[in-house]
């Protein structure tokens, strides 16, 4: 079992470059590493109607990065301190089977409705799709309970001290409030977020790309489960690099940028070596949510644009 203290020793504090893909829970997590696997099959009409969908799945000029490299700009207690205060919260053996089934179902949902739609889909809508399309399959009662429990978890007990910004599992994103950003698979909220992104592109150029925009509660649950799968079901450890469901500011406006064609490295400290980063920084776009050396020991994550 991977514990926080082993993890710290391994990582030297840099998380993004250390997590080993698909470490324990097999094929589902691994399959998600393939960008191609995000692209859905035929698009059912109801998807187009319901989700403000793209006309077709994007196939080229797509600035994909593997989602598993995503890490949040979050407030968590330093791992060495954390270990002295809290025991790790790890998914129990009894729950592992449900955990795997839930993760697989989310994966099928994403594949079915498409990567872009999945970024903004609500929970009720997800349930509807799962119920209506056998390629996804209805969530079982145990899976529903597992997700509700995960959403309700006290983040502090995981060592996560950020705010809960989405209070209800069922809260959904209003379609008229968002805009699709071409060739990224991501959306931004109209208004401040979108305007900031346009200004960045105008100031710096199109070598800066959106790497993670709006993430609905559903998307954040999926990312969090994926992250948990990478670290042997250790939710405390997962919450060190990814905000627990309901706690990501990506649900309400913040977004991440990177350098075009830089892939997963956009979510590592290598991004801070790029010209794009230097210009973002010089122009004052990189206002971090939690200052360096704050009492929560938040890591510096230079790719996150604070909007809210
Ligand atoms: Zn971010």
C-alpha cells in the first residue's frame, strides 16, 4: 500500500511527474491514457440536443494532454505534516469492487458522450444517459451510494483545506453561460473567464492553449477516482494533487493554460521554464490562489489562472 510518507520520499515534493499511470486498478485507468480513447463512437441525437455538443468529435489539431496529469491549484497540508496528524483514508477492500465498477462506468459515459461534453455534464444528466444507453449501463445502488459518500466526504479529514465551491452533487452548468474553445475539448464560462483567455491569447499569442477549462462535478469525480486509482485507492494522497469532488475552482471559472504541444509537461514544473510561462507571469496573469509559504503549504502551480 502506497502511503503518504513513501510518496513524499519518492516524489521529492513534485507530484505530477511521479505518479505511475494505472498502477493498481488495471485496464480502465490505463485505457484512459490513450487520447484516442476519449473520442466517442456515434453521437446519439439526444447528446447533440442535451449537451450543446460539438458537431463532431475533434480529430485533429487537438491540444490534448492526458487528463491524469491534471493537478489542481489546491490547499493541502504538507505531506510530512499530514502524516503526523491524520491516518490516510483509503478505499476499503469491500469498496474496491464498487470503486472499479464506478470508474469503468464513468469511463464508458465519457467515451459515449465525448470528451468535451463530459467536461460539462451534470450528475442528473449522467444518470439519464447511463440509464438510457446500454453501452454505459445504469449505475447500481451501491455505485450511487459510493459516489454520494465520496461527494459528502469531509475534505479536511483527507488533509485538504480548500473551500467546497459546489455544494450539491446535482448542481449543473447552464449551457448558455459557457463557450466551447475550439480544438481544446474544453469550455470556459462567458464573462471573466472567457475574456481573460482571449486577453491572454491576444497578449501572448496562440502558443498558449487552454489545457483544462470548466470541470463539472461529474468530471471532477471522475478525475479524482482516476487519481485515487493511481495511488492504490488512497484518497488522502489523491487529494494532495487533485481537489476532491466539489472542491475545484474549475467548476466555477478558473482554468489552466499551457504551451501548445507541450502535453503532460504543462502540468509539471517544466512549464515554468517556458517563454509562455514567463510572459504570463510578467503580464500578471498568474495570481495564485494561496500565496507561497502559506500555512497550508500549497505547492506552486504555475499553470492555473484564477478567475473567481
Ligand atoms: Zn487548475
